[in-house]
């Protein structure tokens, strides 16, 4: 409608200009949503005292998801057909499924670290014993650091190895029986969430 009020030379510029404005609007909204998601995750992290090892991947994955959706919307506005997008997306999904099974143990440890941070079956400073069977002694150590893939324990098994660092995959804490001793009040002050090795 409004093209009738424009000079003839401007008619050919209307369609690219509208398309550019639509793409800019999609990108602007995606940027705004990504920023709001980052603030929401940061607020949740402060409220629930989540460690940075857990917050950073959540923000990164959320940001990439928003960027991917915005990119698909831009491609659709540029004229890429839905069947082509669907074929490409299903191909990427199949590759991701293969990669998922190839990296199962790593992903299992990542998920278990999420469970450790949220369910808190143990905390930094606790003494743990990982048992293969309830009647045999297992690996015993004090929790020093909880990482995304493994937890570092200070070895307390015997004098020959005492003080050595044990790196236990996080999935082991959900596959084996755990004995847990909480630290007394003096030790609790010494071992805090910020302690790093």
C-alpha cells in the first residue's frame, strides 16, 4: 500500500529493506532474550549458591540454543525452505546422537556433577569412603574440590599414600555405596566452597 506513495526508483528497495529490518528485529529480540536468560541464571545461581562450574555451562548452552533458533528464523526469512532446514536439522541430530553415545561416560559425569551440586549428597570438607561391598574397606578421602567431571579427594587410606590426591569420576558416587563423615565445626571453616587445588 505504502509503495504507491514512494517514487518509482524506490520500489525495488522496499523488499530488501523490509527483509533487512525483519532480520535485524529477529537478531535484536534474540540478543534481548539471551541477555535476560543470562540474568535469570545468574539470579538463580546467587539464590541457590550454585558454583561457577555449573553456572557457566548453563548460560553457554542457553545462549547457543537461542542463537540456533534465531539463525533458523533468519534462514527462513532469507527463503531457505522448511524441508531443506528439516533435512539439515535431522542430519545434525543424527550426528549428535552418534556423538552422544561415543561420549556417554563424559556426559554421565557432567550429569552426575549437576546432581552433586543440586542434591548435595556430600560437600567440600566431608570425608568419604567409596565401597565396592559393605564388608570391605574402600577408597577413603576428604573432599577438596568438586569439578564437572571428577571430584578430588585427599587420600586418607594409609600412611604410605596419605596426602595424595585422588580424582574420582562423579558417576562413581552414584554407582557405589558411600560412607560419609561430616567435618566438625573447626574443619568446616577450613574447607569452604571457594577452596581450589
